[in-house]
């Protein structure tokens, strides 16, 4: 019996660590600071007061001060910033209730807003719970809005975000900027397929980011890796609808961009506009390198594998595409050491693989391994297109004619 109790105790400790359970003696309930939670009353001031108390608490030992947002209530918040550094080594925000943004652009008290909820310079921040963050963004989707994220983390090292549901952001749902050692898991992110620019998670200028075990379906990229990011691991993401998991876009307006060491595995793309995508603007500089997409399941994805060094969505003064006979050829971000392996499933386009690379730098050391993509229509064949790409391809359907068959077997 004693052995059973010891084993159970060890299991409980391991389970609490796995689930991110945080034990706290020092708690701050937003309701006790004046929050009403009826979805109509502006609760911003109460949340700011509660955060000030949380961030100023100096907890001892292993105690982690916790801000609680109780369930069964809906709290209306104006654009707000929750800033550190905090006195305690770590702080915890437990979201059991719902947070909602003002319903129309006219109701926002900060104009133009850049983000709705911002956490800035808060290290060892833990945000979790079963609650919902609702950006009520439909009124913004027809606007030329400068709002970047519904939830934005800026300079928040050792961030842990898990469990929440994020819906209908005015633009991107979650932004991670200039942060190191970030773990995001067990999220649900939802916006309609037709909602513009409602990316799920944007990662910018951040390192050692781990995103896993989440469902993301939006009107834009499920996850975007932007310039300055490195050592990003993405696993077990169910993406759809949306524009896939993208590196970029990089190099807009001639900018320098740098992305490296990106590893995406065990993900699915269901009815997405793209699957695994790398996109760079003509005229940019820098690099996107050491990128792997592995063990990917496709269900009616329109562009399952795509490298686009001619990306141009019309929002900028786009240079003309480069041709072989150009005299003033346009440079591009160098794309190299990219591996696509273990893709299987269906494409909703006949062009299942597209490698459209720049004439000057091209795409170097591209490898496609163990790819089996067929059409959603049984009678149709799919094909691969290829411009200025160099590398190897083996055991791949459809065949990528511009890449060489390897001289060594693939592992």
C-alpha cells in the first residue's frame, strides 16, 4: 500500500508539471478589484489595479502570485498594457472566464490601436485556463486597421501560454515578439475562413519557441515565422481553414531578413490554401535556412508544398518578376537547406508542389523525400513546378524534375 501511495504521489507531481498546474498562496481575484463581468461594464480599470497588485507582490519560496479571472463571467476590456518587470520571479494569470474586446471600432478608446491586450517585459509569465479571449473582430475585417494582435507578448522571456480559446481577432490572434524560451500549447484559435489577416500565431524576433498540440483555423496563416526568429519547433498542429504554416513573408520593401533552424513536424492541413510555405518578397536580402517540414498529413490542401521567392500580395509597390533575360535582376532573401519529408494526402490543386525561386540567388540545397501527394479528384494527376531550385528529391510523387536523384539513400 505504501508503494502504491508513493507511486501515486510521484504521478501527481509529474501530471501537474505536464499540465502546467501552478500552486499559489497569493491570489488576486479581479472581481475583488471591482470587475463586474457582465460583458457590458468596462472592467479595464479593475484589471489594471489587479495587475498592479499581482506584479508588485513579492512572494516567497515556491509561491507564484496568481491573478484569477473567474469562470461564468464575461469581462469587457479596452486596449490595455500589463507591464513588468514584476517583483516575484514568476507570475500567473489564470483565465477561467471570458475576455471580450469592444464590439465596434468606434467603441475602442485608443485609436488607432496597435494591440488589444499587451504583456510587456514580464519574464516567467504563465497564462492558462479554460477561458476564452474574444476579439469581436468582425467589424474590423472590412477596415484598413493597423491593429496587430489581439494578444501580444513583447519581451516576455520564459513565457508559458496554454489551454485557452482565442476567437475572432480583429487581425492576428497572438503575437510573440522579441521573446526567448516560449512554450505555447493546447490552444484553440478560431476565426472564419473569409476573415482577412487573422493569423493564429505570429513569431517575430524570438528564439527557442515551442508551439504544439493546438487546433488553429483562421482566415490567414495558422502560424507565421517572421524575421529575427530562430530555433522554432512546431508539432501536432491541426491547421484548417487557413493559409498553412509559413516562414515569412520576408524581405518586404527591400528589408534584410533572417530566419533559421525551424522544425515543423506531425502537423495536418485540412482544406487550407497552403500547407508548408516559405515566402519572400522580390528585392529583399538576408536568409531563410535550416528549415524542415516532416510527417505532414494533407486533406484537400490547395498548395501543399510551396517556396515562393516572387511573393507579392499587392500591398506594396511590387517589383516585376525576374526573367532569365533581365538586365537589372532583383535580388532576394536566400532560401537554403530546406527539407520536406514524409508528406502524404491530397491536393486540391493540380500543382501540388511549387518551387518558384529567384534567378540570382535561387533556392539552394532543397530536399524532398518520401512525398506522396495525389489529387482530391481520383482521375486527375498532380504535378510539380520548379524554377531556379537546386537540390535532391527521392521517393516523391509527383516527381520534381529540376531536383537530382540522390547519390546516397535517404534515411
